[in-house]
């Protein structure tokens, strides 16, 4: 599958994939997601705190607030319209239970910044609800996002940076065949301190028919 030419003007789109356990959606964040997002983050505060971004000026991971979530969603929507980021919420509808269930918000996948010119590169960050961990949902979601970036947006390189202690995230890149490029010392301010990250990447020459196809 040949990639399209590089494009930043593509409007944010919803991506879907059928999995053995159900259907996943990557849907652009909207201000209307405020209450659901806030509830999910509060439920997962302890689970996500070791991996949450901070700054030297604000080194403590703060409890999510309605005002903070509202501001974040508006900022992400603005970045999406500008073509610099792709902020998706991950939704899941379980189909292996024998009952028809509604989609529920279970996490987030954020792409950005998207850099054009001679680089044509970006990075991906993600988090998942603890109650849905270990089922391959995030691995499939990252694969879905990468296929869109390579084949629809025309990017050449996608990077993921992970703390060495973050075993679940490391399993995602391992399953998808990301190539490790090295250790970035004190790369990001996480949970109150500058932390090392292992850096992984793929280029368009390495993805073949796509990452979702690797999981089938």
C-alpha cells in the first residue's frame, strides 16, 4: 500500500477497527466529551499518575478538574483544526459477550506535533483505562493511528517515547515491531521529575501493508 502525499489540511477523522473482542473507535476529542473524560481520568488517577506529564513549576500531578479538562479539550480541538495534532479519544464496544453494548470511552491517543518539510514526522502518546488493560485494545489503536499517519497523511516517520519502567507501553511497541533507537536521558518531566525514556520509531519503508495487518 503506497502512502499518499504529505497532507496537513485533512480534517480530523474517526477511525474504526473490528477486533475479536469488539470494535474500537478513534474519535476526535470535542468539548462535548468533557464530563465523560473527567470521570474516566478521575477513575484512573492512581493508575496514570506515575506516567503523567508535569513541569518543574508544577511538579505535582494535580487531580483532574472540570475547568482543566474543558481547557484541555478546547486546546486540543484548536490544534486539530490547525493540523498540528491529532487528539483522539479511544472508544470500545464489546461484542464477545452475546449482548449489544454501547461504545464507552476507555482511553486516549494523541499524535503531535506533526512536522512537515524535510522531516515529515510525529510522535504518539497514549493512555488506557485500567479496567481495559491487557486486552490488546491500545496496541490495535496505535496500529490504527499509525496506518492513518503513513497511508493517509503521508508521514515518513512515527516515534514513541516510553519510560523504561512502563511495561504495558513497552509491550505495545514490541507487538507492533517498532525499532528501538536508544535512551533519551532526562527527556520529559513526568510525575515530578526529569525522566529517561526509551525511544522507538518506524518509517514508511518499514510498515509494509500496515501495522493492523501485523496483528491479524
